């Protein structure tokens, strides 16, 4: 998700299937309780029709988190970070191993 409109659409779709949304950010959603199997199927179908997809596995989630951080750095931060990208990623993702590349 890249814009406010995208976040509103995703929140609306989550609420349509009966989920209580706590927070919607770029590439990440926090809901009060996990969806039922039926809600998951319905949500996946409706999001796919809108051009979104749910990411389930850990590797894909990490890739999406990295892409989101880079998008934020490029589009939404007025001044460039004084750190190298690897340091920014390490801080945002809490990955100590990335700090060795700085």
C-alpha cells in the first residue's frame, strides 16, 4: 500500500468481512483477532480484485517490509537519512546482522 487512499480501501475491505481494524500502515495491517477461514477466503478474493494481495510467509513479509521502508525513505521523508540504507533497514527491522554492513 502506497497512499492514504489505499489504506482506506484496505481498511474498508477488512471491516466488510467483519474484522476489527486496529491500525493500517504501508504494507501492514493490525487487526484485533485473526480472521476465520471463511473471512480469510472472502478477504483474499476482494483484495485481489482491487489489486492487493495478502502475504503469509515470513520471507515475503520481510521483502515487503524492506520495500515499504524504501518507499517511505524515497517518497515520504523530506530530508534523506544521515545513515546508510543498510543502517536504516537494520534499525526499522531490528536486524542486528544488517548493522555490520554500515
